[in-house]
C-alpha cells in the first residue's frame, strides 16, 4: 500500500514544480530571471495586476463585461491608473491599477498611496548611513524609479522615535565586566549652530556580548558633571556593579565613577591616549610612535611599562615635548589593568567596539554637517546603532576568545560575581 503524502510535502512539490516552470519560461524566452527586464519582474507585474483585477471583480460582484444580476450596470470598471511600486528584490514595478466609476474601489494588495513592504527599512538604512531626506528621495527616483517624497521619508524616520525612547530606557544587566564610555561632538542648530556633546556607553556583559547601553545628548561640551548623571541613570536601570570603566582622561571623571560604582576600576582608554599623542605629532611619525607605544600597554608589569614609556618619551620628547606631559598626567589612570591577567587586559585594551561605533557616528554626522535640533541628531545616532543590529537591541558583536576571559574575570572578581539567576 502506497503511503499518503503529507500536506506539507505536497505543498513543497507543487512549489517546486511552479518554480521549474518559471525557470523553463525564462530559458525559452531568453530572459534573465532578475534585472530590470527580467522574467521575475514581469511575473511580479502580472501577479499584482491579476490580483488587483480579482479584487475589482469581488468589489463589483461580477466579472469583466458582465452586467449586474438586476440587469443594470451601476458601478462599473473605468479603465486603469499607472502606478510604480517599489518591490523587494526586483526594484520598481510599473503596474496598471483598475478604477471604478464611483471611486469606491480600495485595493488591498497595493493600497492607495502605500508602498510594498521593504521600502521603510531601505529608508532607515540610508538615513543611518548619512543620507539626508532629500538625497534619499532622489535615490529612490534614480535607482528604483519610485516617487518617495521628502515628507514621506521624514514620516518613516519619525516612527523610530518611540522605539528609540523605549530602547534608551530598557532594563540592563546587574553586572558588567567592562563599560566603555565616550562622547562624540555633533553640530546642532539651537538658534545658531554650536558643538554639542553626545554621550555613548558600550558594555561588555558576563557572556562576552557588547551592547550599546544608551545615547545621551548634553546641552554643552563634554563634562564630568553630565557623565555623573549618565552613570546614575545606568545604575537606576539596573547596573549595580562594573568591574572596569574605560574612559578618556577627562578631569573629574574618576570621582564621578566612584560616586556611582565605588568598586569600579577606572582605566584610561589606550586608544584615547594614543589618539591624543598623535595630536601633537606629525602624521609621518604616527606609525613609528605607535610601534614605540605598543611595548607600554603590552608590558608584563607596571615597572616594565614605565621603562618602555621612558624609552618612548626620550626618543620623541625633543621633537614633540608636549607628549611627555600628556603621558605623565595620564599614567596613574593608565596602569591599573597591568595588574591583571592577560585575558582581562585583552578585553580592556580592545576598544574596537566603541571605536568602530564612533567611526560610524562620524560618517553619518559628517554627511549632514549639522542637525536642526537635538532630537534629529539622536534619531540619526540611534539608527546608526540599529543598523549594526537590526533587532534594535544595540548589540555590536561578541568578544572573541571569551571563555578564557570569563574564567579570569570569575576568579579575579569572585567576591563580586553575581549568583546564578541574579544577573538580569
């Protein structure tokens, strides 16, 4: 006895037969499947127009050229209207939408003044990459042949404001292995264009995940007082303890950190210190300085790091005297991580996550020059984070080789390690 095929298997077979028929048609006609004149696009046009025609038949209660049951032709078909829709994967599709005489027909497949799915995500992606509303509108016209006005683009991007607010107030983990904080300068028009500091925090959780914890806009330049309010907000959102907080050498910041998380170890960011060093040096010497600085932050102990520091400063002090003062002022906040396991150092010194995020921010911000208000800047920066993680959770990436680091953190901070089930 032959077993009966399951409905799912029959459905898959039917779909496969339809796909094979579709491929054969393309070969017989000598057409590409995709592309501006491909069979897939023609097929999409036929399917949409057929579906719209069926909707009109259902709306009128009779097929084309048929009269109503009472013999009268009350509301009838009244030609078609050309419409370009932006469809996923095949680009713009020019279709004919049927009309009725009294204008009561409301199509469902291609709604009036609506777009096919996918356009909103394209708009948000382009906005996150620095394109203005006008540039996005022009992009759709040039690439897809579709009319997406600047006003429509603005409405699409405005929808993420509520999503951004919810994301910025979401609960956080109780303990983080490390938190990197930094500020990005953004030009905002508030009466006149001025520089404003936008604060960003990236946390490394106990599973090795790197998450953007939030974005905050301040009314002025970067300052320790505003950082205190940011860190306090993080604590109010559930962060009870941080093992390491990595930052630049902003005056007063260690005191602000100590007021929120007394046990946190404040560590000067290696990348910030190098970047500030390069500010005093000619670009042609950057690679050489970078090579001379590497033995400092890879040294096995604080004493070895001090010896490597002195060697570097002795070499470059005559040409760039300001570098010595920079390193000596930052030294006490630079060396704490040298007391810890090499796996912990690797997590602290690897600032690629926040540096990559800052580079994305700067690229999006640079394309606009300045923003009309604070909300517009926050929206752009949030969409930049969102583009890194389409789920909207702000996850950047997972730390490489996390298990050795996890073991090192668990042993070093055993007395502060959360018990199972209490991290969230």
